C-alpha cells in the first residue's frame, strides 16, 4: 500500500473503532465472499434458465391440452428465454473474470473499496 492508501485505511479504522490490520483482513475476506456469491448467483440463474428452456421445450413440442390456446405464446416464451440466456451470457462474460481475479487477488478488490 502506498502512503495515501495507508492513511485512508487508518482513518477508516479509527472511525470504525478497530485496528488497520483487522479492517484489512475483513476487507480481504469480504472480497472472496463477494466473488463466491456472484459466481453462485450466476450459476443459479443459468441453471434456472436451462430448466425453464427444458420445460418450455417439453411443453411446446408435445400436445399438452393445458398449454395456452394462442399459438403465439410459445414463440413469445422462447423469445423471453433467448433474451434471458443472452443476458446470462453477457453477465457471465463480465462477472466471471472479475470474480476469478478477485478470488486470486482479493487485496485489489479491498483497495478498490477504500480508494475514492
């Protein structure tokens, strides 16, 4: 850490009534926890979209009398599924590299949280 960063951490620790070492260790642990939480949320969203797509495929390919009467509903649901999948891919391309870097180098995330 440079002098400016160290000064900011010291001021923050004083405001919180704790030591610099404790504050820094908490921030580093939080970086790893944050990364795992982001990866877990992305995985759950991806699994949800996959389950939805499988359900939708079964419903639209079979003759299910409980399915909506309109023929455009399956198309609209597939569009919704496609857009959801596209959002999942874009979020994954942005989130996963940052999460992996944060797991490998949590000090960088901690510094980003402290510096203005």
